C-alpha cells in the first residue's frame, strides 16, 4: 500500500483547494481529477481500483470522470462502489454515447448511469463525441435532464472549434460547461485554435489522457531527457511533470487515470508542482506547440 506523509498530504490538498478551475456557472472544481477508462474491467483489480479512487478523493482529486461506454457500464458500477458513503464529496462526471443522445434515448441512458453509479444526480453529463443526432436535439435532452434534477450541468467531448461554434449558436448552447478533449505534451494541437477560442468564451477545457495512452508515445514522453531532468530537479516522477505542464494555465482540468495507489500519489503531486518559465521553455523546445491547424486528436 502506498504511503504519504501528513505534511505532503496537507500540501497537496491545499494546492488543489487554492487553485481551482471555474466553470461557467461559477462552480469551482480541482485542476486534477481522476479518469476511469478501463477501470472495472478486471474483477480481480476492483478493490485496488476502489481504494485508488477513494485515496484520490481524500487528497482533493474529487472530480471523477466515467462514461457509459467504459466497459459498457462496468466503470460506472465500480465508481458507484468507490463513492458509496462519500458521494457528496465528489464532483461526478459521466458521458452519453452519441447514438443515445437523442430525445428518445438520453433520459434512459442517464437513468441507467445513475443506477450504476448509485446516485440520484450527475454533477456534469457530457456528449461523448458528435454523432448523427443533431446537436440541438442533444441540447434539448440535456436541458430537460437539468430541469428534472438528474444532472446539474452538461457539456461535450471531442468537439473541435467549428463544432463548438455551431453548438454555442444553438438555443441553449451557451449553457455548455466544458469540452473534454485529448491533450498532453505529445498532443498539443488544441493550442492553435480550440483552446484560445475556449478561453475567449470562458469555457474551461477538460484534458483526457493527459499522460498519453500506455505505449510507445507515453514511453517517449516519460523517458525524454527534458522531462526526466525536470522531474529529478523537483524530486518527482515524470508523470507529475507532465500533469503539472497540462494544468499550468489554470483553466484546464486534467483527468489522469491511476489504477494503483502509487500512481494516484504520483498524479496528485503535480498539484503542488510549479514549473518555472525556463522549464516550460525546455518542454516547448522538446515538444513544440503547433504552428498550424491540425485535426482534433481523438482516441
């Protein structure tokens, strides 16, 4: 079992509490939350995953993101177990499949998610990606769920700037709370247009896979000399550096997944890590920001 001293625990919680991201309705959430993609798939790992999520909440990473797509409900069921008894401490996010985002299905999908999560409401409900259902119809369904108290606010995921412009031009579209998109050191395309546009409209971004997916890309990021040098200087892991970089602007919420208590501690330490201007320049040199429009990265 991972351990953490009380002084460090207090420092992390203080950092997360003092530097929050404000949603359009004034609600303030931590810059670091917890993702759950692939969690709940393996019954043998369930108890450790539950302990990990609860430790993250204890440290102040109380935003938990899941989706009906993750394990076809298995992730939501695991989260439901993890937050039992602490539901009111958690900012709970889930996502609806595009094909379930129309008038005839969104209410049922939401009800199914609530049942699996063992709760009566979601703090945030997202359209997982854009499908064939018109955005206006999805907005209508989301707004109905808000009026019924099933969700407190709604947003989207994997929408690029043109989609967002269309969304905000529709009736009720300005009540969108966030756009959850892929964003990490090796995928910076949103910095060219989408992220500046969201800042102009005071919409925070939510970064999924901020540590990149496991594989060669993540390995290349973690082992890069610039990342390792900064990590060694601060006495943290490369993952902490990557997350600190992701949330450096103060208006991006990162939702890394951690399947073990050790990993959630590495993630949480990013909250108390401030990169210097020199360190940010080094990372820019190693992983240059975009100089032209790029298609939105989606995984």
